[in-house]
């Protein structure tokens, strides 16, 4: 369930995709293909943990509301393997739901080759059957991010879909029983760490170092705000060596001293649930994670009275801004799509109340204002985090250039294991990140 944002290129596919692009209709029909009297819209979607059934229901609802359209639906857990052969031949789906961060790196390939259709106009369209535009329905900020605008050119190429807020997860009953407050500032966090230490409880743990992506993105926003976050994500000169970045690195370094001693040993794909179990056993207080973790640990034993809690990262001063990073999936259109007009209408339909309710029943939550009010139990708590004062952080490290021998994710996140174990100093960690960012920026400048 972890939605890591790592980049693995689909080598060899790039040039073939380029050769097939630009395959739209030339018959004056606005690029829409028709089968007899019906338009055929090709939609390809990844079958994730939410299942395939919701897509069948959305297809049926869309066809009912649009009698002249047949949706040709492809849903598969290995979507890249299914659609790539046809795309190499120049036959593209009109709409694709496939987020960045997949091992095959197909979406990243389209980004790097600039083969994404501009979807900016979709967000000014009225949602089919409703009075509001797509932009009016969305939670603010979801289309102002590098995850939807990968070229930073004020145009939107990727539509934000199912989102999952992240934060620090904890046992609310433990804090209640101990009479401890959820920290609103980092000074309060360190005070809590000292109190917990006296009772043999660690302040912090993490499943694997990869989970620190959402944590670090939020922390950079706390230290420097959204503008600084974007500067760091786009490798602007001096960003990673700045006062704001140094404050973030130092905070992680201090947090390492309050981290459960078994964390690093179990921070791997086989044993990560042992670190998550520390929260359920009240052996550690906070861990960075996402809304999927209660389901992932639903059968695990837990302390008496255990109750899931979730909070955004605290501010550095009283009254300051707290931040919570959110992952979200992306829907996009290849430039070689044949049915662009109908495809854009379909994308706008994804934000209709009808579609959102179908997705919600499968556990997939659209970034639509007011959706948290329709939820129950833990999900209502998690998805209301932005209603309770936290600011949203979205996007991540820019993926428009690759440099041989440089892996920014490993340098920035995986290295935390070495910081926690004491094998690497915070300064060495920061210096390595600065060096990696410089190499990526220099390569980008030469393009």
C-alpha cells in the first residue's frame, strides 16, 4: 500500500512512445473516434488495493449518462504490461489512471518525453450534470503542485485522483491515559520525548526509511513554507544548504536520538510491520504513515483501549503552520490519444458526486471539498486533517532529468537509517544531499 514516489525509468520504451505520438483524428471530429453511431472511449486504469469493481460501476454510470459513448475499459494490476505493446504501435488509451512511483516508470517516461496532453482546460469545465466547475469542487492546492504540473509552466497535465493524507500516527488512548498532549510545536515534542523516555517509551519510529518521504516533505514545508518546498524539490541553487533545509536536517538528527532502538534493524520490506507494532504495543508514540496503516494492521494485537490517532507535523513556534503531506494518484492523457474531447469530459466526470460516491464505497477518496463529512470512523478522522487547521503538502522531487549514479531518494531518505544508527553525521547526510542536488541541477541546465 505504500505509495512511494521513487523513479525507475522504463528504459527502451521512451523512443518507441515518441514514434507513436500525435496519432489523433484528422477527420475534423475534434479527435474523437466513433464505432458506428457511438464514440469509443478507451480508458486504462491500474487495479490497486481499491479493486476493479469500482471502475466497472463508473463505466456503467458514465455510459448511462452518455448514451452515445462506449467506454472500452482496461483494468489490470500490471497495467503497464497490458497497454505498452499497443502504445508501441501507436494505439493509445485516451485516459490513463497510473501514478508516478511505479517500478516500471511508465508515467515518468511520458513526463520526461513531454508526451502528456495539457489538461488545464478540464478544471474550468463544469462537472457533467452539476453546476460547479472541477476547480470549484477540488480541495484548494491540489492542482498547484509538481505532481500535477511536472514542467512548472503553470499548466496542469495530470488530474489529481484518490488521495491519502499522511502524518504522525499514534495511540490516542496512551496519551489520554498518561495525561500527555499532542505536541503543537517541536519544543513540545522534545518535552514529550523526555517524559516518555522516563517511562521506557520511545518517542518515534518509522516502518522503513522510505516512509520518511512524506515526513521530510512536510518538515521542509514547516521550516520554509510552500515556496521553499518547491525550490528544494526543483533543486534550486542553495536550497538544500539553506538555513531552512539545515533546520530540517537537524530536526531529524535530534529525532534520531528519540527513535526506538530496534527501528533500523526492522526497517526493511520483510520486518517493517514490527516497527508499526511498536505503536500498537505502546512502545513508541509516533510514526509517519498513511491512511492505509489501520487496514494493514487490522489483525495485529494491540494495547488495551488502543485508539488510532493522527496529527500533522508540529510547527516550530506557537501559532505557526503545521503541515501534512498527501499522496494522490494521477489521471492523464497521452498526446497520442485519439479521443481527446471525450477523454477530457470523462476526466471531469471523475469529480462528479456520482463517481465520487462509487469510489468512496471502495475506499478511494477523491480530493473533493466536503468528502470527509461523508466518511465514518477512522477515515473521518484521517481525512478531516485539513479541516482541522493543517496545511496540505503535495508533489515531490522533480523527475524531469536523470543523472547516472545519482539517486536523490536514496541520498535523502534511505540515509536516515545511517543517521539513526550513528554511522553517519547529520552534516555528512546534508552534504551528500547538496551534492546530489547540484549534479541534478547542472544536468538539467545542459538540456
